[in-house]
């Protein structure tokens, strides 16, 4: 919404500047350009537009499982000349908001890419430490969030969790324990996650069963592999959203996205708005209508 509002604000500003050329309307034009009235008009229009889109998407079949590659925290920070750490913090806050929006749409499965195995290799220890702090904080906040309990949201983390420091693993254990009896919604955080690594781990489990004589070679099929993935307890994503302009999958849920719709948006993750989420779902629905299941 911020992006649209800024764009609309810029349009009003330039209209007002143009009006300023004519002396007779200089005063009202100055008032419009600097007024909170103009901003509230724009934000009201944005809200109405978002609510209309919500009504529209509620009339059609919603995706059952949305997966998000939350990208662009650092670019968000750099473009505002704020610390990288603050960009990630805003990203964490955004995730909590997006969870609310997804729950409000009654979408049962949400999974997010919060840290890749690649990130662990590439990022500085300082950045990783601040990210680990954020995951710990964010997961603990979620574990105490009444909404999680009222809506019966089960929360789980998947990935090579042994690569994570103890504080993060404790926060994961805590939230998984506190939400283990819930099944209305399932929220999956992919941490120290890599799609290829997940497939390798699944193949190892299958090979182990085969070597023990528990399954024959013929019994190894796509269903068998799926059942050994970290995500065995959730359906494949219907819609994958990636923010911040990159049009790549970057080792996220490689096996599971075979038939998913992909939606790329230019907004950085911390700026991702409700309107952006609804637009992604709207585009998913129109593609499904066009091409069928
Ligand atoms: C990608 O942006 C983002 C990350 C690597 C971290 C994402 C983490 C959060 C949103 C917090 C999640 C919190 C919980 C509780 C799971 P980037 O750093 O790659 O930014 P860039 O693409 O601009 O460089
Ligand atoms: Mg990135």
C-alpha cells in the first residue's frame, strides 16, 4: 500500500506543482500538496481498493498452500539508509502481519523461506547472529501470540536445523511443543533449508529402508520420496510468491513446486502489503481459471 500511496502522492504533488504556475489557484494548490487531507484521501482509496480485491478473491477458490520467498530486506534497508539489521527486523514484523492476512483469508498452509543453507555459507557471522536473534525473538513472540492459540495454528520449522545455534533450536522446540496439538492451520518456517539438501536427505532415508530390506526398488516412486521430505505433512504449494524482483527459486521447495503457480513482485519484503498479497492470489486465480487445474 505504501508504494501505491507514494506514487499517488507524487501524482498529487506534481498536479499541485503544475497548478502553482497559475497564480489564481496557487493557494488551494499549496494546500493540496502539503495537506494531510490529500494523504488521507489516497489512503482511503487504497483501503477501498484492497477491500474490493479481497471480496473478489473470496468469491473464487483460494490457494490451499502459499509459500513465500521473503527477499529484499537488505535492499529495503540500503534504499532507506538504515542498518541491514533494521531491514531484517522490519522483515520479521512483516511476516507476522502476513500471517494474520493469510489466516484471515482462511488459507490453511503457509510456508516461508527464512534462511537457506546458502545464506549460512555466504553471510557474515555478524549478520547471521542478528538473524538468529530475530528468529528466536520472532518464534517466541509467535508462541505467546493469542491469535496462534485462538486460531489453532500449528507452527513447525524444517531444514537442517542442527546447523542452527542453540537459542534458535530452543525457540523452535518451544513453539513446536506449544502448538503441537493444533491442526486448523499449519505454518512452516524453512530454516537452514535447501531444496537439494532436502531431496538428498529423503533419498538417504529411502536408501536406508531399501538396504534394510524394508522396501523393494519397485516401491520407490514419487509418493515414496514425497513421504520422506521435511514437508511430508503438508500439500505441495499452490502459489509461490517471491518479493524484491528476483525471478529465481533459489533452492526453495524444489520437489514440491513441480506444479505451483509462481508470482514475482518488485516490492521488497518489508514493504509487501495486503494489496500485494491479494494481487498475487488474484493472479493465481485468473491463471487457474484460464488453464484449469
Ligand atoms: C532475504 O532478504 C531475507 C532473509 C535472508 C531473512 C528473512 C528473515 C525474516 C523475514 C525474519 C523471519 C523471522 C522469523 C520469526 C522466521 P535479503 O537479506 O536476501 O535481502 P537482499 O535480497 O536485499 O539482499
Ligand atoms: Mg536476497
